[in-house]
């Protein structure tokens, strides 16, 4: 850089030159003074550093053209040659720097005295960066789906982005210079005043607004209104950013409707609903608990259930708490709904249903519903009672035939002996009277069985399953036809199960009766007990552990089997394949319910034309076996005439013949219906009256009555039986026959016979 040319100047000129020279050297911009040919005369320190020049090597040969682009040489040369040209700025010139790189700069060229020019190099990189940033910002605002609008200090719109026109339907020309209030719904004026007040105080306002499109359509936005200030802090207007939330509000409204709907359903349910998280803490409870006693299903509330508290904290009984905890953990682990019944000390019967609470594929917790099934339970007990009476009615026919026949022999012969022992000692007559009284007492017991109508007030106790099938077998044999055999196969060791003994017998009797119905031509029924391990297939079906030990009672027949299409329906209440009047369709549902109440389940195997087996699975009990109460017995009745006595039991035929002959009647006997018909056909003298038993092999008493009435209508008829259903009773009355129940008193039968044989 050349030395400062101030030595040959006047003092005034020297002062000015020194001032200029100091300013030149201190300038922030790179500067150089050039001659008309472009050779530099002076270069300030900033330029030396920028262009990497070395002052010690001299700058006389450094030309400005070395750093200018070729395209600018001609124009710059004209500026240097034109001495009278004014100051000029050449913008955006790519200048070559000393390290070989280039930089965009503005060149400010100022003519000086003596034909030289001052060239200042102004770096425009920051300006261009800011311009680029602003351009990108404008591009982003123009591209965003959110609406942007800007106002001036008079709150008039000066800018809107393209999304504004899409969202509102207004053109840009229509809104420039207007206040934004025209966008707002009429009822939003309060909010408009609120955000204007905020921005006037330099504060931002955020909220939801209801807007109106150009076509009058309503839409909803989430709006942010921010004030704008200049560098001096003066208010310049505000900018609004608005996002359309119409769809979101519609979804929120739809969700609110669904929530309210679900809430209404929960409130309408009579049961108490508790939702629990995975830690078994309450997350929600409906109002159902308010309609229940404080203690329901084992839960005891002393006030409103506390959200966040463990539901098991409300279970005071430790055993019930463990039971519910096990059920809760089981559903959390398996995701399978569990149903639990609980009978409280006050007689309430509660059903607790625990279901998984699933969101998507995530198990979030449990839904515990508690319902009062007390009335249903009572109705179910009544249904059990009705079924039990139906079974007992069927059972009575067989029991009456065997037991009452024996009672008839005892009562009849004791009466005959009493009649023949009128002159004997008082002690002998007293003994005979006691025998007769005891026999009639036995008859009363059997009559109680026949007219049984009281519900059993029994509880589940631990019984030996072998004793259950033995007792059920004894009762079933009395109801089975002679062409059906029954096999009882207990185990060698006791099998303890906890069950109601009456209902257990009822279930097995139901199955035996069904088995007999499946074998109209006869066959075999077997009752078999075993202790088995649960297979994987059965375990999966009933949510059990494979290999668990269970008691299994199997009732098998070799009948026609159950068609596959009906197997899925056999446990449905009132479903039956029997003819009208032959079945209620409640037998198998009751069997299933009895087993379920004992904690077990029923499996069925059936093969067409090969037979059916019902497997009753019951959990093994670990308590001591309780002895079961013995079942009561049942009673029956008897009569006299010129009389034909028809009975398949020789003791009864002989007894009837004896007391009728003692009464002065001529007596014929037959041991079955067919023989009685032969006697009637072969008899020269007509038979005045027939005294016949009902339950006989081959032709029963009612069938004999029908044939007798058709062929010998003048012959009177007395039917003797221990049990007769309503249909056959009607048939007896229709034929003007009499019915006497075994065991009967001799004088009662004679009285009836005399009445029937006396002409009216």
C-alpha cells in the first residue's frame, strides 16, 4: 500500500487528507482507490486481508480486474474512463477472494479528484440469507393448510395465505383492507373483543372460534392471535393462525354421544358394575351398587366406592377375598370370562361375572359385574322341585308295585288271622293289631313318597360318589322296564365329592330315564365311577389345567344315539325330541345345572346306532365324607266278587282268593292279562267282577280293562295299583271301573265289590 500523500499539501489540505486517510483505513468495508486503467493506488487493511495481499511485495501491479468477473470488465472500464460519471452501485457481483473462493458483494464506485475512483466492497451474504429465509418462510406459510392473515396497525387485513381462500371461500381481493370480524359467527363477538384486547396489550390469545364461510357454512377453528411490533416497539398489527377443527369437534361430539350412550347403558343396568385396572384398583363404578344391600357378592361398601382403591379392600371375608383374587388373576392371565355364584348368609344369591377389559389387543384390566339372582335361584329351586316330583312320580310306579305288594300280603294276612282269631287270647289279638298298624304305617310312608311336594332344604355335603350311584341305581331299577338291565360299577375306593345328594340322585335318575327312552326295545344301562386325569382337549374346553384329577360318573346306554345336529341343543331348556306330553325338555338342563353348581361340567359322547354316554365330571373334595340320609319308601292298595283275580304275584293271588272265598265269593285266578282273557272266553258262567293288578308283564291292568269292557261290558272291574298316572286314571273312570290303592284293607275291598255287584 502506497504511503499517505500528505507531505506536499498545505496545512488545511494536510488536515483533510489525514482525516480521509484515517477514515479509509478504519472503514469496515474493504476499499481500494484505482486509476483509470484499474491499477490500485491505495488499499485499506480490510481489503488486504480479504484478498490475501502482501504489502511488502508492493501493490503497483495489482489490478482490480483480477478479482472482478470477466462479464463486468467492460462496464467497470467504462466507469473508470468516464471521469464525470456519478457514484454508482453495482449489486450482486461475484468477487474472487484471495483464497480462491468467491463471494457475492455489492460494489460502490465513487469518482475522486484527479481521475481516480474509490471502490467499496460490501458483503451481501447476510442480506441474501435473510432474503432466502424470508422467502422460505413465505413459501411455508403459503403451503401450509392452516390459515394465516396479517393486519396493519388499523386492524385491517394486509395479507392472507392461499389456505385462507380454500378454507373461507373468499378471494384475496375481497378481504384485503377489511377487518377479520366478518369471518366470525354472530355469537362470537365476545371472543373477538377478548383477542383484540389481548393484542392491544401485547399479549397472545389462544382459543376456539366459530367461523362462517362465504357460502354461509359454519366451521370451527383453533385460533392463535399474536401482536406484531416494530424494532422500536410500536404496534404494527397482529397475525392470526387458524386451524380447522370441525372434523375433530365432530369426532369429539360422536365420542361424547358414544360415551353418554355407554354411560346410559351402565346406569340402566340393575347390576353393580366395577371396572378394575391390572392392579385390581377401581377405575369406575356405575350406580348399580346404590340399589343393592351394602354387602353384595362378598363385597361390603360403607359408602361410595373410592376410585383408585383395590376392590378386594372391600371384601371383609378372607376366604371370599382369596376366591375373588384367584378369579381375577385367572381372567387376567387367560383373558377368558369367569362366572362365580355366591350365596350370602342373608339368603341373597349373587352371580359375579368377571370379564376382560380389552382395548384393541391390550388387556387393560377387568370388568366385574354383580347381579342379584335371588329370585331366579328360588325359581330354579322350584324347577328342581318340579322335576324331582316328576321323577318321583315315575319312580313311584315301580316302588309301589314291589313294596306295596309286600305290604298288601302283610296287611291282608294279618287281617285274615285277626278275623280267625276272635276267640284267641287278647295278647295274640294285640300282636296282630300291632303288625297291621305297622304295615299301615309303612303304607303311609309310601303314600308320602307318591304325593311328595316339599322342596328339599339340603346343602351340599361331601359324599362318596359310589354310594350316590348305588342309591340311584336302586331307585332307577324300580322305574326301568323289564327289558332294560342296569349295571352299577363303583370303584374299590371311596370318591369324595361335594354335592347336594337329592339333586345328584335326581340328575342320575333323569339320565337313566332318558337312557331307557333311547332303548324302546330294551337294552343295557351302566353307571360307572372313575377318578381320571383331565385331557388337554377337555382342559382347553373348560379352562382347566391338563392332568387335574376329577371324579367322573358315566351313564351309558346302547340305544340309538343322538344325531350330531342335535347334540349342540340337548342342554337348551325346553328342547326335547320326545312326543308331546312325554317330556318337558328340562331334564338335561337340570342335570347340567346340578353338576355346574357342584363345580363340575358335563361331556357327552354319542354314536348313532351304538349308544350315548353322559360323563359327569366333579371336582374331588378334600374334606371328610358325610353320611347321606336314607331315602323314604312308598305305599299301594287291594279288593273282592263271582270274581276273577288277576295278579302276577302268587302271594297276592292266594291272599285275595282266600279272603274273597271267606266272604262267600267264587274265585278264579290268573297270573297275567292274556290268561285272564282265556278264562273269560272259556268260562261257561259269566264272571261278575274282575279284580286286577295294574303293573303286570305283557298286558297291564288298563289294557285288560279296555278289552274286557269291549267284549264283556257287563263284567265289573276293579283295578288295584300302587301308582297310576292321570291318563290311565281317566281311562279307568271312563269305563266305570273302580280304583283301589295298595295296600288296602280287606273290608274296604269287600265293601266296594258289594256296591258294584248290587243292582241299582
